[in-house]
């Protein structure tokens, strides 16, 4: 917009002095009818124009005059880019909790059926089977883990139970190993926030609104439950989207910003770091807003400024200048899943951290059991 201001000054023939707005705010209404920020300065006739692209709203038009539309834009959610994350509990993710529960019930059912059948066979066939329950439990677990066992029932009824469980265990473990292999070798990127309802439904990433902006007033006056929740549960405000780009990229909070500024922030991020740290939600929060330059009410410069803007737009210069501010964004605009490298990659320690943690927990519990047994033996004197 600096180029536009220079063209205004040259063609209309005026000199200007840039003045910072109080607290660097766009401006919003107060209860006494006055306005803050740049719009407040226009309302009080302290400045002639605010050389910034304002979203045009009826409320803002009551305190200033806008030029013809400079361009249209949308608002979306800007946040830290979702990355590939290693889940320490990935080894239990192939099955849902309900499937794991059914699998546990199946093991218990097989153990009970096997033990009950052994007891009946002892009575019918006058057999002597020792440790039926412990053998049945161990065999059921061995069959599920595809481990061979020398033990087999002596009669047909027991062998039928064994055959049924072997087939079921084969299906369970083949499915588990196949899904787990696919999950480990082809990682996925989960995008937790891609819309406004998803933003307010989660609690891990706080969000803030741009102080004195159109969206701040939009949510402050919202009557629907979603809009009220966005405003009431916000973690605070920030000066402007461009100034907050570093904090957003570091994951301190999510921000609702205009698409042009978000693209500029992406361009800055990739140009300075060579990587993509920002992500723009696919669902828009506010669509097709009209932006214009704000002049004080009945400014004598406004008619000539509108003619100049019309020529700049017709010549394509306005689009050219906007495009020059947004470069190096093609890679960062791809979905986060595109960040996954092609081909197979070696599995890291983080991938198996959950399994190692489970093993360490089992060893710790077994050590505690051993110590308890030893103490009991010492106390009883056996």
C-alpha cells in the first residue's frame, strides 16, 4: 500500500506525514460511541486517510468513507503446521477399544471352556489332568501370539475348541500385524483443526483474535452459539496478524486472519527458514469480504483516489503488487500429508517407544512381585 500512497500524493499533488495509530489497532467502537485505532483517528478528523486495506462493514462506514473495492478477501484460521508425530501407543491402535475388549473376553471364554471341558472329561473318561487351568490359560495366550505348543487335548471335544481358537487367533493376529505394519511404515498426519467448530472443540491449542479488527467485532456481537464460544473462550488478543506470525509459527496460539496476510506470513516463513511452519485451515471463517482504503468522512481526496484505484486495477498493477508480496508459498500450501517423504524409511526408537515402555513396565511389575514373594517367604520363615 506504500506504492498506492505515493501515487496518490503524486497525482493528486499533496504531501503526507505517516502517523501511527494508538496501540497500532485497526479500530473498534466503544460504548460511548467513539472509536479506537485508525478508525478513531478518522472519526475525529485527526488524519485524512488510513492507508491500509480495511474490510468494509456498515458499522465502519458510519465513521468514515471507503474507496471503491481494492480487492476481496476471506478470513481463515492460521496455526502451526501439523507434523508427523510418533504415537507411543501405536501398538494398540490397530484395534479399537471395543475389539480389544472382545478379544480379552474371547481369551477368557476359551480358558473357561477349556478348563470346564477338561473337568468333565476327567469325570467321564476317568482321566487325571493336573494344572488344567494354568495350562489352558498359557495355551490360549500362546495360540494368540502364534507360538507353538506341545500340549493338546486328549479327546475330540477339547480338540474342537482348540481348532476353533487357533483359526480365530490366526485371523486376529494376521489382521493386527498387517494393520500395525501399515501404520508404522506409512505414517499419517492428523489435522486436528480445519474449521471453526473443530477449533472450539479442542483444548490443546488456544486461539486469539486480532484486537480492534472486523472479526473481533463480528464474534463479539455474534448471536449463534459457535460465535459466542469463539469470543468467550479466546485466550486473548494480538496486535495484528503480521506481527503475530512468529508466535503462531511456534505454536503459541492459533489466529483468525485474512488470507492475504496469512499468505505473506507463509512466504516470510519459507523465505527465512526454508521450511513450512504455518498452516491455513481449509474451511473459511468469513468469505468474500470487500476491502477498501478508509478516508475521513467527505474527504475532498476520495473521488480522485477512486479514479486512480480504478486505473491501477484495470492495468493489473494492483494484482501485480499484491502478487509480489506473496512468493514461495506453493510448497507450504500443500496439505501436511505431502510432507511425508516418498519411499520407506527406517523405523526409529520413537516408533517403538510404546513397546519398550510396555516391556519395561512388565519387568518392573515382575520385579515387584518377586520382591513381595521374597518378603512373604522371609516373614513366614518358610
